[in-house]
C-alpha cells in the first residue's frame, strides 16, 4: 500500500464481481477426511510374565444387525404444565406399559428416567400419546394440622386413594445401530458407538431401578443393612456396584466394580440428631442446626407406612401446639360433632394411643405445606433408607470410611462375581433381544512383574528391597545435606519439644545428616486452642515469621492428636 500526498493510505481495488452463471469447481460436499488409529509400537517384554484377573466380563453380541430406536418422552399434567419432579417419571412410564402394552406391540423399552426411551426395533407409530392415571393410597386423616384433624370415627382406619392424571407423548428421535460397537472394536470409525454403549448402560440402570436401588450416575446401591458401614455423625457408607459397558482391546466387556456412596443413617430421627450433633441426650440438641439439617429429608411414622417430606420444625413444643379436633357424640346419630382445642401431644397419646416418652417438650416435625403445616411428634418418625448425604465428610469420617471399606483382593473378586451371577443380566428382555450374552468369569489378562530399582546408599552400597519393603535401618544417605535453619511448632500441650528435637538430631546423625539445633521452639498459646483450625494455623505462622530470620529449611509440626487431627489439613495448605 502507498501513501497519497495527504498522508492517507491508498487501499487496493475490490475483487471483481463473479457473475451468477459462474459456479466454482468442487461445489459439492467435501469428503470427510479419512482417519486411521495409530498402531501401537509393541508390547513390553521385560520382567516376569504372570496371569492377572481384571474386573471385566467379556460380552458377545449375536444380533449385530439390530437397531436401537430412540424416542423423546414428554410428561405433563392435565393442564399441559410440564412435570418437573424427576422421581415421578419412572412410575408414570411403568404404569404406561402396564396399561397400554398392547398399543406398544408388547415391546419392552429402557427409560433413562428423564426424557429418552429406547427400544430394540421400532414402535408401531413414530408418535404416540397416552393418558396415565397414578393412584397413591394414603391413610385417611393421617396427621394433625392447624386447619383440622382426624375424627374419632372408625373411618380413620380406612385408606383412601388420590389419583393424578398425566399426559405422555412419545416421539421418534433417532436410530442407533448396534453394529457400530463391533465396527469400533475392529478399528473403524463409527458415529454411534458411544450412543449404543449409553443405551446398554441405561438398560442396566433401569434393571437396578426396578429392584429399588439408589442410582448415582453409573452406580447402584441396594437397601441392605449388610452393605452399610457407620462412619459416625449420623452418616453411613453404603456399598454398591459400578457397572458400564466398555470397548477394550479384547472386545466389548462389562466393567463391574465395588462402589461406595454416603447416605443418612436410617432409623429414628432422634437417634440421627444425637449422632449428628454428638449430643448425649435429646435436651442437648441444637434445634436451630437440627432444622437446617432435617429439611427435605424423607421420613416414615410408626403408625403408618406413608412417606413424608420434612419442610421444617415447629416453633412451639409438642405439648403447646394446639389445633381444632372435631369430636362426635356417639349417642346422637346425626351429630355433626364439636370442635375442641387440643395439643398435638394429647392427640397422639390419648386419641391415637401412641406412647411418647420425651416428645412433650420437643418441637414437632412439619410435613405439610408452607401455608398448611402438618405436625408429627419427632419421636414417632424414622428416616427412610437410601437418602444420599452430599455434604463434605470430616477427617474422622473419611478415615473411618477408608478403614472399614478396605477389601482384600479375594473378597473383592468374590463380591463382584457373585453380583454378576445374582443380577442375571442375560435374562433382561432388552439384553436378550439384542443378542447380548455376558460371561460369568473375570477376564484373564497377561501382566509382568518388573524388577525393583536398585538404590545406592552411603559408601556406594547397592540396596534391594526384601519381601516388597525397603529397610533403611543402619543405612546412611549417599549425599546428605546440612540443615541449619529449622524450627519446632507445637500444637499439643503434652509434648516435650526439647527432647523431641534432640532425638531428631541424633536420628539425622545416624543417617549421615548434620542437623543444627533448632532456631526456635514455638508453643501454641493455650487461649488459642478454642479457635477454629484455620485461625490457629494462621496465628502460628505469624509467630514463625516473627521469630525466624528467613524461610526455614525444615519445620517440625507436633499435632494435638495422633490420628485425624483437624489441624492437619489447614497446616498442609498453609505450608
């Protein structure tokens, strides 16, 4: 570009206009680039060859030409408002199949619990609409509320049914060929491989859901007390299984492994609160914390099998919580009854003949609605099993979970192989229709045991491990360093730091390390021990910076507890 006399830039002329009759060559769609999987350079050969068992079960596919049909599912109420509650979807779809299986040509399907449904082969039509009615039984006049309460007539023991109507629309979405899995295993590029594997995983999830399991992504957990491990604080570790189909070098396989999730310890609510707050007696419970903790939990009562959702706690205790109770006079045939003001405590003890030991002075659980509360004595409520606990575990809970969840290889093998035989995936209608069969034995693979590396110690002495362990007793380092600037930090009030530092110096001398005397010994102020762990660590670091002339080469920290100290985490992050 050149500048004109005025100094402005002179732009180049625009490109010529292409006439409409002229069409550029290769106007058609470009061919996709051909890609090939990079071949492996080879397998390792060093070491001693051994046979290993992997937690994979080989899968064979007989009907490779079968096609999965994907359908979109829309569930709405009668007023066309979409259903947002995810938990109701499976109930609606199960009821749909029970009612309209003939309209679906008796074809089984896998439902992901949300908006997709899969079949082997097509449904009779690409778009289907159904009306589904769900009936839920409940005890008539179940629990007292502020707007009314149960009567004393015999009708109280009867059960009633509440029905809800749903509109379900099923629309065709896509085809997913099962053959794409075998093409991928052969090294060819297939677009629907992951989709086909996802369908197989959804089939397994649906089978677990039908057994009443808790589903967490690709893991499932049974309501079996033998799988429960108490980790303290009202929290229980629940052992289950992780399952997923995987394409491997040896073909398609089902990966099965043990999995653990955290749930609320099922049982009486009062026991949960005592464990959660580490309280000895109910009178020591902090009800403000309890209200936050219990919100949205599900409970059942001793006198009925109905499930309730907690929305809060009452402001007043059970023996001061009044509501109007309609009482009929048995001597008068057409008596409409009279309203009496009665407490929740009196209602359950006198009218329901339920013994309450310590509920009188406790708040009640609110299982109603924001504008229509319904109260239950806390003593008669129990937590429903398999409710996930999603908050962070304390260091003590984590340590307890790791220790109690540990399994030796033979036990892990037995648990996984027993699960494959128990669940009998081959008998699932969709798995059978796909021509899929799963081996019942673990996959055997080749492995190699590598030789341990040689370590060189002082005096150029070579050292090999014995029985899988390194033993450094009576050994000195090859090139030791000198530690000149270090300090001892003590969070414990029961430790002689002077003696500890002398022992460390002697231990270093035996290994060839020259350690000078510590620059300073810092003891925590006893008044700071009631502060939070983060505050205690911050104050200690302030003392370290004030007493050391520069960054230390080494800091020895003495914790207040031998195991699972709350100081450990903040100290590691700070240092």
